[in-house]
C-alpha cells in the first residue's frame, strides 16, 4: 500500500507538470488568435470533457482505474508534442480535444483509485490527508514546470511542448508501475454503460449533498480555468517578462502545494462551513482586485488567488467521496462532477473572450466576478443544512450489497460543532 501511495503522488506530480500551461495563452496570441477564439478553444476543451468524462469514468470503473489513467497520460503526452507541428486554429482545436480526452481518463479515476485502495485496506479515514498530500505533489509539479517553463519561454515558446511531452510520458511509466503494485484492485463486471450512467445520474439527482457539492465545485473551477487566460496577460501588460511570470506562478503553486498538504488539518481546525464559504470569498475578492491592480500588487494578488486553489481539490473531493457510498459508481460520479464544471466553463469562456476583445482584460475579469457572485448567492440560498433539514440517510440495500449514496449530513443534530459536511458519528 505504501508503494502504491508513493507512486500515486509521483503520477499526480508528473501528469500536472505541463510546462506550457502557464504560457499557452501567449502562444495562442502570438499565433494570431484573439481572446474570443481562445475562449472558443476553451469551450471545445470543455465540451470534449463533457462528452467523454462520464464514458471514461465508466471505463475506469469497468476495466481498471490504473490502466485507464495510463492511457490518459499517453494521450496528454501526444497532445503536448502535437503543438510542435500544428499552428492553426483548427490544429489547436484538435490538440485541445486530445488533451481533454487524456484528462478525462485521469480525472475522477485517480481519486476513485486512491479512495477505493484505502477502503479495501480499511483506511478510508485517511483519504482527506492523503488526497491533500497528492494535491501537494500536483502543485509541486505545477510549480516546477512553471519555473522551468518561464526560462524556456524566454528563449522559445515552442520548446515548452516537447519538454512537456517527455515529463507526462514519465507519468505514464509511474502509473503502469502503480497499477501493478496493487494487484488486489478489482475490475468490476456490471451492466452496460447506459444503465451505469442512468444509475449515476439518479444518484446525482436524488442526493442533494452530491449535486450541491458538484455545482459548488463548478463555481471554484471557473476561476481556475479562466485565470489561465486572463491573469497572465495582465502581468505581461504590466511589464512582467516570461521568466518573472514563471517565477510568480511557481511561488504561487508552491503556496498552493502547502495549502493542499494541510487541507485535512484545516478541516479539523476550522468548521467545514467556514472553509466552504471562505474559498469562493477569497477567490472572488482577489480576482476582482486583480482587474485594477498594478506592479507588485498584481504579484501579491496572483499569489493569493493561486495559493487558495490548493485547498479546493482535496476539500471538494473529500466532501464528494464521502457522499458516494457505492464504490462501483465512484469514478462515474466523480466524472459527472467534472463534466458539470466543464459545462460552466464552456458556456462562460467565449462570452468572457468577447468581453475582453471589446472592452479589455479588466472588463473580462470583472464579468467573471459578477457571474461568480450570482452563482455564489444561488448556492448560499440552496445550501443543504442552511434552509433544508437534510437528515443522515439510511443506506438502502442494492443488489451488489453496497449502500446507496446519501446526502451529506449537513444538518445532523449529532454534530455539535455545526459543521455542515461533517461525517455522522459512528
């Protein structure tokens, strides 16, 4: 088990180390694209995820998470290499599709792989801590790639792509070894994909804790995805060279790594309700101020914005995994969550791109903030445990013997702390 966890960390770090990620917007702009076209590419990426996220989650549940994750790493490596040869809008669209396809085979499956490995070992209570450490590895990979990418970009932006391909291929090597290190992982035999998807959608619709957390995750994710397009150009316009942007991204990613590593401790120290609303509040505030800041203030706001993102993934994945009782649906439901948040990006990014082209970067950033504030208010008004008494569910028997997933026990009277997402007392 220890070797599996170490290799899992290695895979998360290497698969996240896309050296071109911080600088892709500049490559697109230098290639003659405007922000509206870049927004359309983001929508194509998101649409691919929406279409393929659930099928690849089902494949992972059916044929093995490690195997599918390995294929995803290979697809991302080939996509990264493809940027060396293609330089047109439609060429970029094909590469965004391949990159998104690879991502869908790793997202959801990776979290499900770790959670079920711990569950089989009777150690699922360690998931939040280990997922936080995995997030640390992910952000260390992002920090290292941003730093190295900044110096490569100063010389030639095109060097970023073959370098990224090599690193992500190493992630494939790690996942293949990890898959072999856990021979007890079960490959589930179950009815076909349409029935499986129908069961997963049924869980999403009927259990408020699952669907509410999914839409909450989408709100946070909008900032993460849009920042790749909007924030770096603001830094560049304020005199930051590529290597300085790389350093700023690397330092911010390291802060995110530390935050991710200590997410479990934060969840123990503060109520989960406090963390739940602190994350979007800080992101919205830092994002909004970024539209009017200059000089070193921008670097500070960028640092704040990116570092807070470190808590996002282990925190929301813990909430969502805890709400899913049926292991055979876990990767599918996590893939549904990813599809929903990508749908938000697909709808918003072309609109934000048009706003930027017409009124400038600051207007695009503020339009994103306005949309997030409306979404945040809607989530606040519908939060389980705030206006609805959500009881702790009683598992219902199903044919394979697993309990059905239930709502997050946010209004459980046994939780004296009032923590909205705390697990029920045993």
